[in-house]
C-alpha cells in the first residue's frame, strides 16, 4: 500500500511539474462577428473584430505578447411614420466606427496535468479610431397630384476616439500535440473607458465582471515547440 501511494504521488507531481519552456513562441488570435436585429424599431447592430496575437515565453509558464487588429461596428436603423394622412416619412441612419486595436498582455500558466494548464491573463486593450454618421429622410406626399417625393441626405465625420482598458481573463489550455492547443477563457473581469476628441466630450466608462457559461470563448493556438 505504501509503495502504491508513493508511486501515485510521484506520478501526480511528475505531471504537475510539466512546464512550457522559456523561448517558446505561439500564434493565436480573435475573430468575432455578431449581429443583433431589433424588430421593434427596425434597428441592426453589427460588430466585426479581428485581432491576431503573438506570444513569447520569457520564463517557464510565463508569456508576454501583443495583439494588433481591427474592429468595425455599424449601428443602423430605419423608421417610417405618417405625421398626417397620406404623407409618409422614412428615416434611415447609420453610425459607423472603425478602430485599430492594440492589446499587450502577460499570461501566467499553472500546470494541471501533462497536457492541461490553467492560465490567468492580464491585458491592456486599447482602441484608436474614428466614426461616421450617415442618414437620409424621405418624404412621400400623396395628398397632391402627382405625388411628390423629397429626400434629404446627411453625412458627417465624427471626432476621433480613444479607448483604454484593463482586463483579466482566466482560462484553460489543452495541448492536443506539441504544436496545437485548444484554449477556453471563462469570463472576464475588467474596466474600459472611451472618450471622443472634441471640446466638452466626457468619457464613457464600462465595468465588466462575469464568469459564467455565457461568457466562455474557445479558440485554437499554434505553438512553435522548442
């Protein structure tokens, strides 16, 4: 029995001491697309984010890295009203933001098994971008003969904006082989502030604290094994 316990302890600690070697490099990234349609007001919100990431292990189980990418958001709406009988006014609009994303990070791994690791990642996501507003108002008057249609268009560049935050993400990383892993982040704890560059602009702050199944993200990573 004693020999069995000793053998089990050796196996357990042998697995738990497996480490990712210093000098290891990996490639990963984020690709996200989301769209929300609201039939109550005929609005649609679209978000596209692409952020390739590279990481480098400066010490066993400790990596630093950088993500650089692009984010596009488009909020649009369409609404038709009839202020008087036989007169119809249709309003359409888009609010578009495009930004470059830069996100340095540090990630610490803890070994759970020969191929399974728990990690915690601290990052500083930053976004630098600008926006544009486009819209039109079309009025159709059926009270006259022939009916008349008038359209007024609006296009305006918005001020540039800067967004800076701090984010902590816990997760699990499983090595399928020496080059490929599957990782999952479970929730996010962070803070973000966004401000437009014009006189009198005030910052918009966002706090994000959550660790549940609805915030789980799954991705793959390629490791240049040493």
